[in-house]
C-alpha cells in the first residue's frame, strides 16, 4: 500500500520543501523541528507542525509516530541526531524510513541501520545539473541500470518538421523515441509510442530510451 501519512523530521530547506510538496500532492504531513521559528513558519502550511526533539523517545511515542506510513529524516546539520532519529523511527515501527545523508560515511551508517532509502540530495542534484549543463536540451533523465537510461530532451530547431522515420534514431544511434509531448499550444498533448509517421516540432519534448552510449551519440550528433 502506498504511504498516506508522512512525518518529516527537520524543517530546514530540504525538509520544508519535501513537506510542502507532499501537502500539495494531497497527503497528510506532520512536520517536526526542535527550533520554534521553523515550526511556526510551517504551522499553517502542514497538517500539523510540532516543536519537539526527534531523538527523544518518549516524546516521539506520545506523538503517535508509529502510526505513520513513512518517516523522512531531513536533519542535515548533525549526523548523530540524524542517526538517532532514524533508529527511533525504525524502532517505533514506521513502515518506510527515508533519511538524508550528509556524507558517504553517514549514508553507509544509515544503510546499516536498515533505513529503507538513503538519499544524497546535494550529490544527486550536482550530478543532475552537470548533465544538464553539458546537454542544454536535457530536461531530465532516469538511470534504469548502469548501462541504460531514459532522457527527456527538447526537440531542437534542426529537427523541426521531420518525421521519426527521417530522424531514424533506432538505426542511426541505437536509441528509441518512446513518447512525445507537444509544445505549448499544440493539441495532441502526449503521444505514447509514436510511430515512424509522427512528426517532431521545435519545442516538443521527446522521451528517449537507450544505452548511455547510444543516447550520448544522439545528443552529440543530432541535437
Ligand atoms: P537543510 O540543509 O535542508 O536546510 P538543515 O540541516 O539546515 O537542513 O536543517 C535541519 C533541520 O533539522 C533544522 O531545522 C534543525 O532544527 C532540525 N533538527 C536538527 N536536529 C533535530 C532534532 N533532534 N529534532 C528535531 N529537529 C531537528
């Protein structure tokens, strides 16, 4: 079952942004921080915001933390407190525990505690921005495995009005266009599994799947 109720521990930049997005998506969010101003700032924006020390077991028990489906430890200023908060969430029986790591070593410690998902926001965003800087048309990408990825690219002017048959990515580069999203003002919206007879227009978004090598060649030679 998907998580419905989230507890976010640490309402710094990362925790606050995550909590607000979950609210926008329609979920219930309890935000916890031990700094009063952080809690006040968020109190009208979250389902509940509580000032508490997330490493205090009795306080966490009294907040009914064990009833939450997912807990996110977003403490980025103190490794020890992050680890203690993660242990508590696990021990209290929160079904899924996610924790933000400040360093590789911190990440390894969290993994050893059986935290379900360890995230490295600064490292991952650094990688993402580097990819986007060297490929200006790149909007987003997903790594499927070590060798394969899916990328979202903006259709450049040089491809405007060409059909997929003319671009022929599969034969030329070994990657496939699996979806098209039309640019502003065009009616078709999203075309899933486009055929050779679908056309590309500047500003459309194409979703491409392939090996890293094939996509690199496509980006460098065709775009
Ligand atoms: P970011 O880098 O995302 O801005 P910060 O490290 O600045 O993150 O923020 C972490 C937040 O976690 C701070 O608001 C801090 O008060 C809070 N925090 C740290 N330790 C605890 C704790 N034991 N209990 C509750 N909140 C905590």
